[in-house]
């Protein structure tokens, strides 16, 4: 078996490479590693995709067969499971979800009892224990685990989110794209209880329609909906609810970069941004960095993946960080990316500043960004090729202070990824294609348009 845990838990095609047998073994290994000396309790939630039923059943059965209890949360956003992992004092929280992936995929993600994602070392320990669980004796009689329902799980998470709002929204119209996912009930309820008129979109999950032509990976839906319904603003979640993007009343996109920028400026003006620091990934737009720098805020970049953003935030004491995709972290509010928390933080900034969203977003001019892939057998070779290195250095000179170049090997596919930003879109396109052509010739590959890796990164067998 290859490495099981990826950058965001375990991912695979449900009932194929992510089988019930594998999930059962993962469950028993997790009990062996995480339950400690006691009986152990595990909070278990999922998104509404059709395979969630069978994988949730396999996970619960595996945990109980290893002698620990399950607190079944039902369909609940991923950040809701993280929140209740702390509130319910469990050994760990577990989410059955594949986030923004298509319906045939599913996954398993763990949270520690602190509400933070498990560190790499703990995931490695679970993986190492999997092969040994088949030979372990199993409890019988009164020693087997039990499943306890938590019928108010959604209400408890909703109450937490409501407690973060710093004003009422009477007279507001809010459009919500719930991606036919885990936010379909909770997100509309939140804004209704805050007094807004809600226009719900894609909030009728049937198990097979999650993320289909909707959600945060299809921003055009919420952009068009805000204008069509004359809403004051709109939010688009992904399938498991850990990210969100927004649109202002004119239908302009407010992505994760701009959300981080608006909330960071708002906090900084109120001396609520420790270290005047925001942590983002190498994919965040140069426009964000320049706007923050102009306000005296430093942007620190890390590799793609919210776990790396979180690690650096914990190391530096930063309280705002995240990804362009809308996976934003506010560590003084929550332990993981949370679409509801992010939406509330943005709304709080609007309310407290007395300014419209389009005005708050004005300083963040998005530089044209070109993303291309070159498929090659050995992506790491690009970094040691002297001809590519010379061309990259020359490209950086051409871009100067008005652009940015990033070349890197993908962490999940046999690809070299080339990203070029420049204030002139044609210049960015030309430089990106010239570099990709060179990399293809030197390493024997072919170029294609790219999807940002933070939108596709996952793990799995």
C-alpha cells in the first residue's frame, strides 16, 4: 500500500480504492493510536454525498469493534466537526467528505480533540498501525463500543457561529450558493436568524448533486445570482463548508485573497492584527501583497496547502491566513478553515466600517495571473536544469517589481507548474508560455492550462 494520507486526509473513489474494508481498518488503527488508555470517544460527521452512508457505517463499525464509542453528528460541515471535537471532549473528530471533489470521490479527515487537524506524525502513526490491526484481538460483550446520536450537533455549531456576529442584518438581501453540500441547511439558517432575507441556491442535496455546477469552484453562479436577485452580497460555499468566496452587489468576485485583505486591513486599523502579519500561500496574488504592504502589513508565503498555512500561523502568532480558493483561517475564532466564520468576519468588517463591500475591496487590484502545467515524467528535474534556471532568471528580470514568477513541481501529479503574474495580461501569458515550451523541450513534456493546486490537492490511495 502506498502512502495513504495526503495533504488533506485520505481521498479516493468511494467503494473502489476507498473501500469499506479500508475505512474499517483505518478506524481500528485510529482507535489504537488516538484512544489512549481509556475507552475512547470519536465524533463522526459527514457531507451529504451518497457514499457517505456506507463509509460512515464502516467507520462507526470499525471504531466500535475496537472498543471505542462513536458520537454520530450526521451531516455537518467539516468545521462544525472540528468545533464539536473540542466541545464534546472526544479523542478525535472524523469527517467523511471529499470537500469540493465530484460525487464519486470521498475521503476521511481527522481532527484532534483540540479541534486542529492531526499533525503529520500522528497521521503517519495511524497509517503504520493499519497493517497490524488485522491480528489484534477484538473486545466482546460489554467491552464493544456503542453509537450515540448527537441530534443537536447542527444547532450547537450554528449557535457558535451566530455568537461571532457583531450586528443585525435587517433589510439585507443575501444570496447563498450552498453547493448542495453540508452547508445547505445551516448557512441559510444563520443569515435568516441575523435578520437577512436569504436567497438560497443549490441547497437541496440529494446525495448525487454535490458540487455539480455550483459552489465555490463555480464563482460565476453566485456572481450572476447577486445581480439577478438584487442582493447586497452573496456567498458560495464548497461541499463540506470549510471555504467560501463572495460576490459584491455588482457581481464582482471577492476571492480568498481579497477576503484576507479586507479583514486584515480592518483588524490592523483596530490594533487587532498581531505582528501586522498575514500568512498565505505562494499562489496568492501579487495584488494582495502590494495592497497589504502599503498599509504596513507583511504577507508571508508558504507552500500550497492549508495545513502549511496553519503551521506557520501557529509558529508566528498570526491570526489571519489562508488560500486564494477561499479557505481562510481566523485562529482567534476557529481552529480550521470555516466558511461561516469567514463570511461572518467579512460581514462584520462591512458593518463596523460602514462601507460597502465594493469599497472595501477596491485596494486589492488583482494582477492578471497565468497558470500552466507541463506534464513530464520527472517534475523535480526542472530545478537542476541550468538552461531552465537561466531562462527563469531572465523572466524575473523582465517582470521586475510589476510581476512575479513561480515554478514548482506539483506535489500530487507528474507536473511542473508555471505561474506568472504581471500587470499586463499579455506579458504574463507570453512569459508563461515561453517558459513552458522550454521546460517541455528540456524535460520531454507537454503544456496545458492549469487549475490551481489548492483547488485540487488531496490525498488518497
